[in-house]
């Protein structure tokens, strides 16, 4: 709603999250033309949605249970060379900052989210660099090849 009058920013929510009905009613209540909701999609189609985006938002609730969440979609976004706006503390934030592949937004802070989106909108070069950094980090540390090499190293230590 804070970005409703910024037509260059459009939100796409894909999936069947627990708050989907609440969000749908808010879309209707506030006549939000800048938000589209799609039902759950097959996993193999998700990269096309990420690739069509400028930024992938990864909102994590501000509860103790989620403080150490490591969202897989962060790596999926990076595999598509997309920066993330991440509202997760702990390991996820550390990885994102190490990779220099996104922007941290405090959980459940819509004003900070809106400001960060506007800043990223105004900085296409930064978005591109963060997306490239994320892709490089994911390939180096979380690709099947990288994980297989880590496993081999660990298994060799058992000998």
C-alpha cells in the first residue's frame, strides 16, 4: 500500500501461504492494483518468475522460531541472478551480507521495505551487481558440484 502510487513497482505473490486470504482481502479493501497473486506453481516454473523480477523479497516473520531460518528461495533467486530483500536475521543475513547479494530489511517493517525497494529501483547497477554476486556465491558454495565436493572431503576424512 505504501508504494501504491509508484507504478514502476509491482508485487507478485506466488503460492499458497497461510496469510493468502488475509492478503487477498487487503488487496480488495485498498484496491491495490500493484499486487498480483498467483496460485501455487510447479517448482520448475519458479525460476521464470524470479528471472522476470528485478528483486526477490524474502519476508520472514519476527518470531524467535524464524531467527535462524535459511530460506531456500534466497539461493533460487541468486541462481537467477536476482538480488534479494531479506528480512531474516542469523545465518541467512550473514550469508547475504558475505555474498553482497541483497539488502537486509528488519522483519515486519513495511516502511523500511518500501524505502529499500525505492532505493533499489533507483540503482539498476547495484541490483545487477548484487544478482551477479549472489549467483557466484551460490555456484561456489551451494551448487550440487560444490556440495558434492564438500561431501567427498568429509568422507575422505573418515578414512
